[in-house]
DNA sequence: ATTCCACAGGAATGAACGGAAC
DNA sequence: GTTCCGTTCATTCCTGTGGAAT
């Protein structure tokens, strides 16, 4: 028998569940597509394109609708000789500044042999390159900025739509399509950016459980062989998706994970609710791990402090009371403890990741306002994720000991190898 | 109505670092 | 090498804030 063998297949086409899969029809987005299409019409007419701004929570079809319409647009535009359409697609996830957006855009526009470094240049130089490259195309440029809410300054959003007016461009026409998950992002934009970027706004509402179910059924019909899914599987995935903010991506990922788990099992031919539950657990763990791996050492120390305090039933706990524990851990790890202000930032960051939940308290003149933090995740999940990141046997063993003993944690947990 | 606690969180600033250009 | 430049993580200083106590 070879090292690899074909799995007992439950999938007909697993790719249909992947993020990059383009379904032939988008379910439940008719109105939005219609508006979107109208907004893009000027491109075909050879006019200066509208700037379009899409907003709505993650996984409600914004990106899918964009891909769908733009691929049609590209196809239809090719029938007219006088239209030279260029599409540039950029996901701004992980990019925090206009500068980074600009460098990535330049690289998108250039071929592989001519890429620039994403650091080192003065800002003005990068913009200069961007205008030059755009102008060289001399046609209609549609620039899609997905997840543009990740970028923390407006500069590029101000510059791009005005490039023509400022004589930075002569030949090229550009239209910006901004996609944002964050509702408040639009309101935080400076007025001048808002008026130009948000010429056309399209709101994508969350899917309800019914929509999600239709979407899942559509994908499952392509992805799985018939009668492989238990009847309860799709409704369950849809229900979880609807509960967590109507996110189709998440529901589909869950379905795929459940499918994968079922496939891994020998002689399993159906996907059941059990697989869905297990898949949910796995995905959750993945998210936690990802969040934790992005933290600073001090972030880890703060989390670890909170963890030990939690084991001692000290949570919920205010930042003031976390501090002594954190300080001693930091010293044990050979680091200078951070100043309280900064430590609070780390606590907030943990809260943002959903690892920790916060309740605001106010005892008025007696106690003032403060926040109380408590672990919001399954302890074992955090522990195993932390373990992967820390790669520190000492920490792990001592904690496991406490878990087993179920009694209070001493502060002498080994942290000597913390790095 | 006013006072006031104890923290939240914004803003300014700086050190360290990686990369480009000279 | 040195000089710029942008980014990240941190410190320092500061103003804002909600509600119990007066």
C-alpha cells in the first residue's frame, strides 16, 4: 500500500466550500446586486466610474458580490473596443497605513520582475510611482480595497479619488470600490474623504438562518455526494452562523470542517451533528491560537497572569489586581514589567480577541469607574493554544498540575524559559 | 447640585529596527 | 558606512467620565 491513498470519498468537489469558490448564483442578494450593477454602469458607458462603498458585517456577500459583478463587467467591457478596463484587487487585511496600501498597489500594477520593497521609500516617492503606473494603463482602473477599515489613516483614500483633479493623472480614470466590515468606519472618515469615496453606498445586511440554509444547500449540492449529509447538519451549521452575526463564510467553513472530520474517520460515510460540534471546537481553537500567536511577549504574560488568577477563582478582576501577578511573572521571565497604562492596553487587546470579557463597573465616589476582566474561553483551549506559542514545558507542566490538583496556584510557576 | 474617585483611553513622544538610497 | 523613512511597541502626561456620596 502506498503512503497516500484516495480517501473514501464523501466529497464530490470539496473546492466548492473554499473561500475562493465562485458560485454561479448568489443567494438572497438580489437587491444589493441590482444597486451595485447600476453603480458600475458608467464603466461600460466609458464614463468616469463611480466610487462605491460597500459595508456590512463579515461574510454577508460583499466580496462575493464584487467578484461576481466584476468578472461580468470585465467580460462585457471586452466587447467594446474603446473601453480599456483594469481591475486591481487588494485585500487590506494586515495593512495598517496608507503607505502600505500604496506599496501593495504599485506591486499589483507591476509585473513580478519589477516589484518594489514595501518599506524604505519616502511616502511621496511611493505615491509618485503609483500615479505613474496608473497613468501608464491609460484606461479605466477599478481599484477594489477589501477590508479597508483596517487602514488607520485616510491619506490614500483622499489621494486616490482626487488624483485626476490634482493633475497626478492625465490618461487614466480611476474608480475606488471600498469594502468595509466596520459600520463605524464610514462615520470616522473625514468629511472630504467621505463625500468622494462614498458616492454610492450599498449596505449588505446580515443573512438570517433561512438565507444561510439556502446558501449551504447550494454549496453542499456541489460539494458533497448525495445522501452524505445527515438532515440535521445543514440546519445546525446555519443556526451557528446566524447566531454569530449571520456570517456565511463561517457557516461554510464549519460545514467543510465537519466534512473533513468525517472524511478522516475510517469507514465513515456520513457527516453527522457530532462532526459539526467537533468542527466548531476545532475552528474555535484555531481562532484562539491565531489571536494568541499575534500577541507580544507581554501580552502572553498578561494572559498567563489572568489564567492563573482565574484558576484561583480570583476573576473577575480589575487591572489593578492583575498587576502584582503580572509584575512577578515578568520579573521571573527576565523582562521589565510594563507600566500600568500599557498593561491595560494588553488587557483590552485580549478583550478584543474575545479571549477575555469585560464588565464596566462604577462605584461612584467610593470606587470610581473601572473594568473587570474574566476569562471568556474554555480554559483548555486557551491553555493548549498558549502552549503551542510558548513552547515552554515548564509553564505548561505547572499549569497542568494545578488543573489536576484543582487547587490554588502559587506564583512560583516556572517561567524561566519564557521567550 | 456638586463633589470626587479611580480608572478609561487619547495624544505626544521616543527608542529600536528593517530597508532604501547615497 | 551614514542618512532617511515608516512601523511597532513602549512611556509619559493628560483629559474625560459615570454615578455614589455629600
